[in-house]
C-alpha cells in the first residue's frame, strides 16, 4: 500500500470514530507501527486535517473536515450508483430529489474515467408503481429531531386509533415502509405501516429517551426473530 493510500485510510478510520481513539488501535487497524502512525498524523495535520489529540491520549477528527476527492474502486462506484438509483426510484419525492443531487455531486468531484463509470453503470433499478406517501418526509424529520408524534392509524381490519409514538427508524421494504417506534398506548415497540397512517400531528416535543438507545434496544429484540 502506498503512503498516500494509507493516509486516506487513516482519515477514513478517524471519521468512523466520534470519540478519541488511541494511536495503538489506529496503528493495529492499519497494520503499521506506532512510530509510522505518529508520522502520518503529523503529515495530515500539516496538510490541514483538523486532528485533535496526542500520543497517550488519543486522536479525533473534528466534524466538518472534508476529504479531498477520492478514487473509488469499480465495485464502490457501482454500489454508489445502485444505492442512489434505488432511492431515486423507491423513495418519496424529497428523498428521490436528494439522491439525484447527491449522485451529481459525487460525479462532479470524480476524475473523468471514474465519472464515466458512475454515469454508465449497468446496475439498474426498475421504476416502481408504489404510490407516493407525503408523510414520509415528516416521519424522517421527527426521527432526526427525536420528537414525539401523534398518529391516526388504521389497522388491517380498518379500525382507526390514535397513538402517541416515539419514532426512531424507518424500514424500507420493496412495497412497504414501516415506522419503528415506541408506542405509548402499548408500552412497547411497534411497527406502523406508513400507508396506514391516515394523519399525524407534530408535537415538537422531544421524547424522554435518546433515539440511539431506543434503536439499539429494538435491534436487540428484532435480531432474535423475524420482523
């Protein structure tokens, strides 16, 4: 591996850690000595990377630092193209527009050869006949903010109820979108089909637990059986 590639790998590792990570851990993941790791950190800092920390304490890359344009492998380019095209076809209007803009931004910073591979990728996503759900952007906004919602929900028998929920995730199946949330009525985790939500109220109130904690607890339960 060239030193330039190793420096990029080091930046990528630092981006994966939100808290300071020791030089020993970074060196082990990169397969280099601590001395080489310290030299690489100093090189990146000299090139403008905002890396805080020091030997014996740990290092962290400050949020907001942008990596220079990267070279992607062919499989990485295909993965980007396929994922963003899927969202453009399967997502709601807001998310679909965002995926197209993201694809254009990525193409804009790639070298010409890599940009051609991205634009001409043969991995395609067929159009969907799924109806657009205007509530999905609202659900995503509530999830990001950790805000409580009040749903009007119609079950499979047509019965409609009002539920106070703490939303923390959206599960995207081919034809169905499920809202994963803590249900105040049932005092347990529940899944709500987005197409059965007949209305909702944004309360603007933060629910009492961290979204990440709810998500972790839910994943621990769901890993024990099918969704």
